[in-house]
C-alpha cells in the first residue's frame, strides 16, 4: 500500500510493506525492488516527495541481524519508517541523504 503523509511541514510518500509472507530474504528483495520502482515512477510524474518504506518493528529487528540488508538500504538511499504495530506508533525514522536525486 502506498499513501501520502506529512512529516512536519514536509510531504512524503509511504509504502507500507508486510513481511513474513515468504522468507525474509524474498520479502527483502521484493521490498527493495518495489521501493526503487515506486521512487522512479514518482520522479517520472514530477512528484519530488521522499519515499519511505514502512517496516514493522519485529521485521526490522530481523533485518538488522543481517548487516548486508541494512547496507543495501543505505547504498540505495531507501528511507525507512520502523513501526511498532502493537502500539501503532513510529519508533524510528531512517532518512537517507542522496544529493544526486
């Protein structure tokens, strides 16, 4: 699911991603690919809002145990929102900086 939101005064796009449907590796590949395609589609439409991939806290904790996954998110400048689904709140904003966008 993709939706528009606000972070302070800044408008952002959030892709809500469910993990745990396949394997962690498969879900990671799918999420990364979708985020990159969505970001390009937004740019093609002239939407310059940053894209955030929303990840449940439990799944982010699993992803963090594989340093390669986090390094890939960093390499491709994927912004992450880590969401505590039980308490329905954002626990972490991981904002990447890419000045070439």
